[in-house]
C-alpha cells in the first residue's frame, strides 16, 4: 500500500526565541545564532529528509529556514500555517506579563475559548491549523507526492500532532525545539477512516536533545509499539460517521 510522509519542521531560532518573547504574527527574520544552530544540526545530527515539495508559513523566519534546508525548492506559501496570534501579549515575555490577570487566565489553559486580548483562542487557532493540514494531506494524496516538508511554527506543529498523530499524546508533549520536527506517515485507508497519521521519526532523523538533556523524541519505538496500526485499519472499530 502506498503511503506518504509529511515532515513538520519548526523554523530556526529568532531573537524573540532567544529572549523568551511571545512572537506570533510579528514578522521577524532568523537571528545569526539560529542560522548557526541550523547548520550545526545539519552538520552533526544528520540530513533533513529529501522531499518533493515544500509548504511554508508566509513569515520570514519560516521562508528563510526553508531556503536554508531546501535551497532548490520553491516553497508553496499557505497563510493558514502562520503562528498563533498573541494579540496584546505579542512581543512580551512571561515575566513582563506576570501581573496581568488576562495573561494568567489565558496561560492556565483552563478555557480553550479564552483568547489573548485581540488575538487567537486555542479553539480558533486549532480550527485554522487543522483545516490547513487536512488540505495539505488531501493535496499530497491526490498528487501522489511521496515526501513533503512543512516549514512552520512551534504552536502549529503542536496543534497538528495533538489532533492527528499516533501514538496520541497531550499537546505539551509535542513541544518542538527550533529547527526540529516530526515525520508523519499518512496511510490513505487510515486517514480516510479516522484522520490519523503515524508519528514515525523526528526531523532530522537522529535524536536531538534540549539543555536539560531530556529526550523530547522518545515517542516512537517500532520494536515496542504502544498502539496497533491494524486497529485503525479495521472498519469495525469505527462508527458510521467516521
């Protein structure tokens, strides 16, 4: 059976990332440290996957990352791959917002319909991102494009993985370092029935760890599956509405 791989890759670091600021729709470029880190990953941790097509958020930090990783590919720009709109929190740090009651309520996550002032709610953001990803998957299957890269933002990747990835995990477990990401394998029979995809690897292919040495990528072990793919291929396991 033909399958398709979609590689979700977070842009390289910006000055906002280094300063711990909420940067969503603000269009800032990569910083020199981010470009250096990206090249260090490519030099020391393995190549990024070879792809037939590249989709990208329209923001500079994603387009610049796409150019660094895939210089021979012209990215297809999708506006709905843009990051969360942080509204009045945009450009600020958590420390600067610590006395703001709106920020405290929003940060708690207790109400996914709670929007950042003049910004997104998690529900609205998820709806936009998921609708965009489903269009990408449908286009990839129709065109028969076996390997596709999506260069986007950390929040976008977390929403996609939470909604569609197998094995399933809560959103915070899909936290993605800059310049890194995940590979999803799309099996058309599974996607058609339940819109799920297998998380089969990290991008790039070798493990990347963060400062506290906690391995963020220990989610998929082909020799010790915590879920059964065949379950998702069995019509009997899904009600008619699937």
